[in-house]
C-alpha cells in the first residue's frame, strides 16, 4: 500500500519537471518584492535626505547623537551637539531629521 503511494507521488513529480523551476522563480519574485525592493527604496530615501541636508537642520546620527547642522561639505557635516561642542561627521553617519522623528512619534500617539 505504501509503495503504491510512493509510486504515485513519483509519477506526479515526473509529469511536470518544470514545477521546481516555477516554484523557485516565484520564490525569487516574493523575495524581491518583500525584501530587496523595500531595502533599496529605504537606502535611496536616506541618500536623498543626506544630499538635501542644510545648515540649521536638527539631526540624529546613527549613534544616537542629537545635534544641529552648522556646516555642510561634500562628504562631511559639522554638527553642534552642545554649546561650543562641535563634531565633524561623515554624511553617512546622519540617520534622520529629528523633527521628522518627533512628527512620527506624535502621529503614533
């Protein structure tokens, strides 16, 4: 009886040899739309934000330091974190605009 079931399963698989490749293709499409594409969009938005940094913007670094942008160069920004305390950081170290974070927090509440 079990042998008969195994033979029927083997016949069903032998009938459509492309089903494995179809399933793999569908799996790749799902990975693209649910994992790769959103990550690319997030990276693109972050790059656009960093390029649009202006003097006076309040920002938060990826390390969690809050500050105000004093100067913007090609690849760096000068951030004032306290009175007379300034840090020169790479633009890639800027995570987001702190006013944006405050707006998101108030929207959730």
